[in-house]
């Protein structure tokens, strides 16, 4: 673009920026704001005025640019002091950054003193100092941003450094076109508007970029700085000239690319860089929100990352970047290996002494201090020899839940070993407590499942005992009648049939008890008239039972379960009825349902007993009863999609009504 066409826009952009920062400086001074901000606004206004009047590259403009950068570095340090504080490491970083604009000012003044200072090497030094100053300002702002920084203030300062970084870095690549100066002027003007927004009253919107975002920005800024250094090196090589300048420049580019690829692909170097950055540029070592979300996400993925024990180890190891770990669980008075995660090596148990020590103190044991003898006597005495002998063993984290030791996690040494501090211990204690609660809950679920299996076994045993009682009653009646009718051939035939049926029923009962869980047979079409007739035939006192069948009735049901339920109801009706009052069992079809009714003329039951006790297990109105017949009958009928209703009146009798789905006509025909 023709420089004449951009001269006026450049003048207006920097002039307006100068006026904006003058207004900002006056406003900050009147409000009694920070002196650093007032001085930074004033210095920026003077720099913009110099850029508008004599050009961005003039010596006076460069000197004012250095003064402006120094003032804004002061503002950045002030923000850090108000937020997280400025420790020795940060003070050193700010001091080193402040040397850059001072050096820039010195080199710029050297051009005025000595005209020979216009050499390409000195010009390249000016460019490099300006670039490094902008880069350092942006990095320090991101690393030391306080927790209570206003959003517009942080954005404005970041915008100012970013505009400088972009314009200065792009200059040698584009030949310093006039449009680049124009873009920088417009960017500074926009930054001034952002500062004005930050200075507006009643703005209290706070923000803090996440640690991962700041690390990525720092990595990008570092990469940009590295590329800028490579560009500077190639430019310096071109300044010296010579016939082999292209070869030298190619070697610089290839060597820089190879070095960068090597650095990025080295795990220990990446880990070391992360540790150094987090230690010296951040107020806290960990991004607790991100660490905790990753921790709980790892624990809460059943089946994806292995069993719970392995996930507990992985989640805890990820907190401190440990590459592997072993879970030791309490086994009596010892700690035994319960799970491993990425641990390839020999392991073993830990004795009673370590278990008692971890239970009593809950201390995290640093195994390096045990090896060099600086640990406490209890730590040295409790840690087993195999942990000390394995050089990967780093720390031992106890898992304590409600005052009881659940286990311990042995973590492997990370790629870059470092001394643990209070942040590591606090984070591992909280993570260990959470992991212990997960393990304790898992054990509680396992114990509950075992208890439920025992309860299921006991429940089935109680039902079977109830059925055995009925069989004993039947066999007792046969034995009593055998004394009087043993010579009767018909009685002997009937007795053999009864004994055979009792043996078959006892075999079925044993099979039910031996099964892991009671399961009903598949539903099928059942001829209710035939099934009820067989149930009545099995009743020892069947002479008092009357059967009434209304037509051909079929139902969809489990034949064995229905026969068992019906047997319970008929037996109860016979035992509750009077000698002169028969038990009536009827089969009918009503409204698309197959219905079986068992009616007796016994003493009946009260509404309260029917409501509160009839279908409850172990609740019986008979002195020798188990109270399981009605309960099991209802369970069996419900399992096949039916219902049981009862109608009883004291002194008049009781009627049980079983309602089942009627079998479709096509299934009956089949």
C-alpha cells in the first residue's frame, strides 16, 4: 500500500490513542488510583504522541516505548502483589523483565550518541529487546494474575502486550509495512478503550483464567518467542553476509526445528518444564478444580478402567503425576496387595507394625527419607524391606475412613522427582480420604450382597421347612391309617402312591434349596380343572374338600408354582374349617380371567389380621404354624402375573380368590 495513503490514518490512530491515555491518566489521578497506573497511562500517552509526530521507529519513540513498558511491568507486579503476593521467585522474574526495557532504552540512546551504532546487529538487538519485553509482560501477566482482578483491566493489559507482540514479531517477516504501524495504533487505541471500561465505576466482575488455559498461552508464547529467536538468528546471519549465507540460514532453521521436536518428545523434559513453570510462575502448584474433576471421573467409571482398586490407584497417582502404583488393603493385622496399576515388579505384604503406625498417625510416608535415614523411627521400623529396595517406590499414602485404616497406596516415582511440600501432602490426604470412602462403600455393598444371599437362602429354607411340615403331616396320617387298614389292597395302593408323591415333593424341595436363586418355570397354558383336581387329591383330608368346575378353564401360569400355592391355601382352609363344614374349591372364568376360589366355613379372620398379619412371613393364627403359607402363595401367584384376594368374616369363614390371565383360545387349542 502507498505510504502516503496510510500516513494520515496512522497519525490519527496514535493521536487518538494519546488523547485517550491522557484522559485515563487524569481520571486515575483524580480518583486517587494506584500511582503505577497513573504513570503507565501517562507514559503510554507520551509514547503514542511521539509515534504520531515523529514515527514509531524514531529514537525518541523507542525511548518512550521502553519507559512505557517499564511502567506497565510495574503495574503487573502491583496487581500480583494485591492478589497472590510476590515471592522471591516472582520478584526475580519481574526484575529480570524490567532489565529488558532498560536495555532497550540504552541501545536506542546509543544510536544518538554514535552514528556507527546503525549496524545491522544493533538494529537486530533493538528488535529482539522489544519482542522479549512484550513477551515477558504477557507471560508475567498470565502467571501472576490475582484472584480478584477486574475483567476489563486484565483484558486491556493483555491486549496491549499482545498488540505489541504481534506487531513487533511480524515486522521482520513483512518488511515493516506502514499498515503494520497502523494496525498497532488501532490496537493501542482499542486497549485504551478497554482501560476506560476497566476504570468505569461499579464494575466488579472478577475472573481467573484456568491454569490449563494459562499454561497453553504460556506454551504458545514460548513457542512464538522461540520462532522469533530463530528469525533473529537467520537475520543476524544475513547481516554478516558471505557466499554461504543461505546454507547457514538453512542449517539454523533445520537445527532449530530438530531441537524443538526433540524437546517436545522428551517426557522427562516436559515434566521438568511443567514443574519449573508451576513452581515459579503460579501461586499454587495444582489446579484443584481440574485435579478433583479428573480424580472423581476416574473413580466413577466402573468397567472402563478396570476394577475399583485399580481405578483408586490411578486416580491418586494422577494427582501427583505418578506413573504407577499399588493398592495395599487391610487383611487382618497386615496390609496385603489388593490391586495394581501399571506396576511391573515384585510386591509383598506389610506387617502389623506399619498397619498400626498408619492407623494411629495417618501420616504420608516419604520413602526417600526412610532410605537416607532422616525419617522418624516409626516410619523406618514399619516400612517393609521390599518397598525400600525398589527404587521406584516414592510415597505411601494411607487410606483412612472414619478413623479406620482401609488400606494404603504405594506410588511410583514420577519422571521428574521432587521434594514434597504442604500442597502435595494436603492434596494426597484429601484424595486418600475420598478413595478410602469409595473402598469402604464398595466393601459395604459386597457385605450387603452377601447378607442378601444369606437372607434369600434363609427365606427359601423357611418356605421349604413349611412344605416339609405339610409332608410330615401327610405321612403321619398315612402311618396312622396303616395300622388299621394295612390289609386293605386299595389302601396299600393308595399308600404307595402317597409315599411316591411325597418322595417326589421332597426331592423337588431339596432341588429348590440347592439352587442359587429361586426361579419360576416358564409360563404355559395350564388346565385348571386338572391341576386343582390333583391338588385336592394330594390333600390328606381330601374327603372334606369339594371341587366345583364351571366349564373348560385354562390359564397362562407356572403349573408347579400354582399347584404349590393352591396346596397352601387348601391346607390352611382344611385346618381352619369345622368338621361338618366342607372346603369348597371352585374353578371358573370371569371377565377374561381364570379364577380359583378356596372357601371354608371356619372361624374366619378379623379385618385387622388380614390387613396387618395374613401375608406377613412368620405371622400365624395357629399355635404351631410358621406363618409362611399365605405369604409364599401370594409371592408365587404374583410372579406369574396373578393376584390373590381374601374375604373373611369372623365366625363365618374365609374365601381366597386367585385370579390369573386366561389363556388365549389359539394357545388352548395348541
